[in-house]
C-alpha cells in the first residue's frame, strides 16, 4: 500500500458528517473489538486511532476489517507513520502539528489529512499547501471558540476541527460556529472503559455525543 493511492479515500465531508470524531488511544489491538461494537451501536461509525501506542496499526487493521467504520489515524508525526497508517487501511490521517513533508506525502497518495495549527502563521502555511480544513489543537489552551472565530475572520474559506479539551460542556461553543464542521474528542471513548470491555457504558456515551452534536447542528 505504501506509495500507492488508496482505493477509497474518505472525503472531508464524510469524516465530519457526524459532528464529532472519536479520538481513541488503544493500548492493545484486541480492544478494537469493544470500540467497534460501541461505535456502531451508538450510531457513530468513525474513529481516529492515535499513533501513541505500538498497537495503533493493528487496531486500525481490525477496525477496517469490520467494514462498517470510517477509520483514520491520529497523532501522525512522520512520513513513515503516514505510510504505516495507510498500509493498515486508514482512510484519513490527523496530525497534532503542521509538517509540510507529511502533508505533501498525504496529498501525493491521495489521503485526506488534517494537520494541527495553533497560530495565524501556521494557518498561512496550511493555506499555502492548499488546505482548506485544519485541526485546531490544543483548542482549549489556545483560546477555544473565540480564537477560532478570530482566525476565521482573517482567513475566509478556512474550516477548523478543534481537538483538545472539547467536552459536552463546551461542545455547542464550537459546533455553533459555521467554520467548525466537527470536533475531535475522547470523552465518549475513555480508554479505561474501552480496555475494560464495557460496551454498554461506551455505547451510551457515544449515543449521547451523537445526540448532542445533532441538536446543535
């Protein structure tokens, strides 16, 4: 798969259509089974599996094998990780920062990428790379919804997916902005519940997140 365009790349509209993107850290690939069950039962068939553990690639493979979840890779820092994620079946990638090298490689192989930005300077760099949607991270620390609104005013046409400190309490602040098609968060997929295999509890959290996003949008 490395170096070859994926057959069914996701579109940004697909990735953001539910308003929330679960950001998941899996310590063991087998936990992907619990995650997949809860996401589907809760009505949120999308997941960003972060490359923060050695289990990430295998977890992505297992989720992709289900055939009913749009799976992406998060915390992608290098071109090598990008290639590994695509080889595992990821249909989109997310990065905490902006690496021109990683962005260009993603564009070459035809996979959507959401690089993280936190300043106007980084946003200018993203725009120069032809991007129209970026990750705003860490959102809470960088000023939250007011900061996004300010940046959007200076960069018409840009859209933002805030991640970092997003929760049910401030969800409406973000999704209430026209320039925010979706948010990324982990509150509906806490690692402890995933690891414990508590599908019922996870399903309820996922269902609540979907309902909250739908009510706002």
